[in-house]
């Protein structure tokens, strides 16, 4: 991880302060007991969403990916794509964005896509990649519109092998997406950044979680 004021460090600090990132003992959907939990649903007011959009925008700018527009898969991705588009506009780059409806509309303009016409190189924006279903659906919609998926941009890469507590896959959901679609996945921060943050922290309470995070990574990490 880079300097003390890198986008990754600032984002982790922000996520902790917003109680989006918590430490303790939690059970994942896959049935694994994890020492940390990330819940993007807690970015639930104007100040937090404004800051979050700026972290996404910086991560996208620092990646040097070539893109023409943003796409947010329903539901969480809609807000995230909008917040990122606003942050990019504030930074001097005005890009269009679109999103999908879960159910096709049979009146008005119809269809499942809303917003700017989906064309050119498209960045898909979501909170995390768990099973990869949302990315798969997004890629299909973007390609069906005649556009090209350029990258997936997420908040946190858990760097964790797929599967359950007992059946552990050979790659992470992020790696699976990268291999299946040939798409780069950009994360604002990842588990390695989080571990470096805990190692460097002067807060003894935070540092106390490091052994549990290390053990979890040794068991399930990539």
C-alpha cells in the first residue's frame, strides 16, 4: 500500500468511521466466520455518498483505464454509478451513465436500460463481487446494446477464494470475473491494503484484530 494519504488508506479510514467496515466475528453468506465485515448499505446519507463517489472516481482515474461511460447494475450499482459520475464531473470530466431496471418496463420508453445510451467502452460499478452474477448480467446487457465492457470498479476486493466454509474454490470471485470476461477489476481497496492499514495503525484496539484477519487470509485468501 502506498503513502499514508493514499486513496486506499483514506478510504479504509473513511469506511471505519462510517461504520461500513467493522471488526469482530461475522458469518458470511457462504457460512464462513470472518473477522471483518463490509456493508456498503451503510453509505446511506449525502455526506458519505459524496465522499464515496470521490473514492470511486479517484480509483478509476488512477487505474488509467480508457472508458466512455459508467454503468450501475440494479440496485446498489445505480447509486454508486451516479455518485461516481458526479465526482468525475466535479474533477473536470463529464461522463454519461446508465443503469438497468430489474423488470422490463412495458410502457413509456420501455426496455430494461435507463439513462444515457449504452455505447463505447463501459465501466461497470458495484460495491463488491461475490458470486459474479451481477457482472455477468451487466456484461450481457452492455454487449447486447452494442457496447464494450471496459472494466469493473468495486469498493473492496476481499481477495478470498470462492466456496463455503468447508469447500474452498481455487480462485476468488474477482479472479473468476477477470478470467471469464477478460475484464480488469479495479478496487478502491483490497484485503492486503486492509492488513497493511491494521499493521501501521497506532490504535491498539484496531491492531488487535490483525492476527484474526491474517488467519482468515491464510485459510481462504488468494
